[in-house]
């Protein structure tokens, strides 16, 4: 058996393998295995696990590719063969004869833990039986023998598909992997455009291993797809990505990757993005590379530079790409086309940041605003305040002593003594870029202590501090070890810089639109759903002041069936009326007007918790409260969720979303199953945590 290239790498943790083994031991079902039998010419389609040492050529000149069940099959193999994989040793998964369970022993001295691999090693297994029988422990020998019998006789359902081409296999793979740990959009596109002479995953890996890119940092797979589809079709929404063709991708790949390099260079030299870890959104890269692609030039034209810079900063500090990202990217790409023709057309977005917003940002959260501020700090060309040397912010230094480090200006170790809370000490406004040698020299010292020492030696100390947005007022506060005054003064300095680069209060000529961003998102969701359900017939129904079209009637019919499905399956969406929109909502029954919503689009369905009361500040507080408990929530839910704070907008949301190529009415039962299952878990889970906020 082999793994096709579009499959994910092995990701199961040992605890999950233990659950699988216990399911087999208790004769619980573990699902079917779906195999595709292919000829030997598909050899290049294999993604081998080299640690296993399997022969390159199969016997009988046939490959059996695992379409469904790779994680389970690999788990059984590593556990029952006692293998190591990616540095993880699976040979210590054991069967405990006393408790009759598979487990990972916490103590090596714990008795009667039999390594699982010994069940399937004839010599070891017979030796264990003799050992326990000789010691008079026939019951344990019987338990061991029964365990092996359960595995030997466990029925396994295997489905083998033959005589299928690659396109048919990809379609089947997409359908059977819509549940559980679902395929990403990249997985689907990678499968669709793969050929023996063009493997997108390998091409991206080659790019990311280039020396200059390794210094900048790994570019995400999705960025390459978004760049390719923009350059090919001038659009990047999901359905265009899923329609990419192998020949088109091969044709534009060389130029696209060169444009991505040019975009990275522009971000580094003009916008302070010294590494991928501080880029506000990697989705910015496809838009800037699109400029290079359509102009066919190697540098930004002088008449376009300011417009692109203004777009970058306002996009960042308005957190524009935190929702409906692909749609907004498409609109920004359209603006790029207009900018090339008319340099006077700019594109800036409303920024509503306050000093209190900056004070709440910690180095460990809200990466968009945080990274935007770090880019601004990088543009200041920060210097070490002991000697005035410029801090090198990328990874090009030969000596680690000159490498960049993030420094707590007020030391973390002294927070308690200074009366500063632990969460406050990690404020973004308490961080500065300095070299490692300086960080070591001033660690565990009060600011008043080390600053007075450097003031005596460095006549330009205050000038050097200003390269870190530390104004004279902030400097005086630091000399007094006054943390609150320091972050207030420094935050004011940074906020002023943000307002300046975002052209707040400027009278700018923007690309006009008849709708604002919030309306645009809602309308586009509706349009996608209309495309999915629309009946092209001419019939119209007039009701009240709103014209009801055939598509509205189809939506209502869809939701009528969905509500009926919920009634029959103990679902959440009951005791409500069907609607003519592309979404349907139900109250979460909390004091804050929070709802659970099911949404169907042209390329996705989702269930979301929407926090959207009239009190926007409280909405954000509730979202932050939930986000701080993200690990516990996702652990209880069973998989990762998408968290969208939507800074700058009134509401926030948390969603579980599923992708498919196009909406098909015959798939509605599958859609009902997904949304009903997600809602049944989300409703009580989030209600519980939100009521905890009520009590907090």
C-alpha cells in the first residue's frame, strides 16, 4: 500500500493511537479503508514514508493507494510493529494485563505492561505466554491470548476501486474527506493540479529552501495558490482556486515565484517586514506580487509607491483581511489594475484604533495589529542604546551576540516588585528590538538603574531611545520606574505614528464603492448562495415591499427541510421559521444577544457563534474571554475552530467551516448532517463558557 501525494503527512498523536487500539480490543467499529488500485506508472504519485524501508516497486506491478484511512493504517503499523517515525518512538505503547487497556505507561517500572508490538512478534509473544504460565499467572496469560485473538479476528472493511483515472480519484478523495480532519483548500488544489512533472508541494518546498527565503521565513502554501490564481484568472476566490489547471500553473510558475520574491523584497525594504513572523497578513504577498506580474517590471514605479504603502498600512491597522479574506483580496487586486492605469486612484480603509486598544495588545495575541506595530518599529531603524549600533532585524548576522531579541523594557522578572501584573508586563508597548548582548547586560535590572548608567556614557541616549518610539516623556517615566506612565507615553507616540501612516483625518481620493465592507461581505455571501440555488425561470412573487424571486423560494424550501431534519435528529434549529436568506439563526439563550448561525455558500457551509449585540466593546470583551480559553474549547469541541475578532467591526465570530467545489442540491443531506452535528456541539459548549463570563 502507498500514500498518494495529496494526502497529509502522518499527524496522529500517541494518545489517539491508544484510543484506536482500545476500540479494536472492545470490538468497536473503526470505519472502512478505501483503496485505489493503480498501475505501476503511477510510481511518481507516491509519497513514501522512508523510515519504513518499503520496496520502491510493488509486487505484481500494482500500487494500492490509501484514499481513506491513512492515519489509522499508519497508526496500527507503527504501534504493532514498534516503529519510530519522525523521531517519535511508538514501541512504548503497551497493553496492561491488569486493567485490560492499551496505554502509554507513565512509569517504566509499572508491572504487566506488554508492548503492543510483542503481540505480533511470534517469538516474543510465545515467550510471554510461557513466562506467565510458568509463574502460575494463567489468568494473565489468558488475558494476553484473548487480546491477540481480538486483533487477529477483528473484521476490517476494505473498499478497493479499480480502473479509475486520477480526476475520478481526486473527486472521491474530496468527498470522503469532508468529515473529521478535513482537507485544506491547498490539499484540494494540490491534488487537482498534480502531474508527474509538476508537484506543487515540491515546488513550494524548493522555493522555501532558497537561502534568501530561509532568512525571511517560510511562505505558506496558500500564498502560492492565491498568487497563481490571481495571475491566471485575475480572481482568487475559492471556486477559481479549485478550477486551476495543471498546464496553466506550470506556465506561470516561474514568473509567479519571481514576483513573490519581488514582493518580499518590497515588504522588507519599504515596509519594515524583516521576517515572515511579523508580516501582518501573508495574504498581502499575492496582491503585491500581482502588481509586479501585470506590470512585468522588477520594481515599483515611483508614481505607484505611495499608494501601495498607504494601502498596506491602512489594511493592516483596519485588520481588513480578518474576514472574507479572499473576496477582499479580489477587490484589492482589481484596484491594483486600476492603479496601474491611473496612479491617482488610492485605496485606504478606516482605522479606529485608540490608545486603550494598544495597551491591551500582548506579545502573544492579536498578531495583526501587533505585527503592524513591529513593522513600524523596524522602519525606525532601532539602535542599541548602549552604543548606538543599528540592530540587525533579520537573520543575517554571523554572531549570535548581534542577533535581534525582543526585550521587556520593564523586566518580566521584576514585575511583582514594581506592582505590575504579569499580563501587563507582556504588553506590546513594553517591548523593544535590541541586540542579544544588550539584552543580557540589562536583564533583571530596573529601567532607572540601567538607563542612568547609559546616560552617563552615551550623550545620544535620548536620541537612540527615540528610535524605539520612546519619547522624552516615556524616558522620564522609565527613569522613575513608572510602568503605567511609560506605556501611556510610548503608546501615544506609536498611535500617532499609526495615524500618520494610515492617513487618518487626511482627505484622500479613494476607489469609490457603493457599499461598505460589512455590506459587501453580506451581499457576496448572498450572491454565492443565489448562484447555488437560483432557478433561472422568469417567475417572480411580490410580497409587501420586497420582490421575492425564485431563488428566495428555493432558499426557503432548503431551510424548511433543514429545520425538519433538526426536528428528527434532536437538532438546535427547531421552533423557528424558514427564511429566504442564505443563513438561519437561533438564540444562544444568554444575556448578551449572542446567536448560533448556519450558513450555506456556493463553496462552503459553516456553523458559527456570532457575538453581535449593539455594545461593540462588550462584544470584543466576550470574544477575548472565549479566545483566552481557546485550547479548552477546541479540546471539548474535538477539532480546531476559526476565530475572527473582526477588529474595527461591531461583532466577532467563531466558526466551523467546510469547503467543497460547488454547492449541489443532491448533497443537502450531507450538509444537514455536518451543520446539525456542529451545532449540537457548539450550542451547549459556547453557552456554558459565555455564562461563565456572566458570572466572572
